[in-house]
């Protein structure tokens, strides 16, 4: 039995951390979606290759 189990035996720490991460990611996704809705025209730039000017085109 580790120290966490001795001090807080009713809490599954792994599950608690995973839930916290999910809640944070949900908030980030909500923020991104809210801001993307404000942008009328969008250009999606996708490439797996480096050095092809993705950032230059995006700016």
C-alpha cells in the first residue's frame, strides 16, 4: 500500500487525474470553437513535411 492509499483510500488518483485532464481539454476545445466561430473565412494548411512554408502562409 502506497502513501496515497493510506492517506486518501477512497480516491482513485489515476481516474481523478484523467478526469482533470479531460475537463481541461474540454475547456480548451470550447474556447477554440468559440473563437473559430468568429472567423468568417478560414484556410486550412496541412502538411506533414517540414520547411514548406506552412507558417508563412498562415500568417
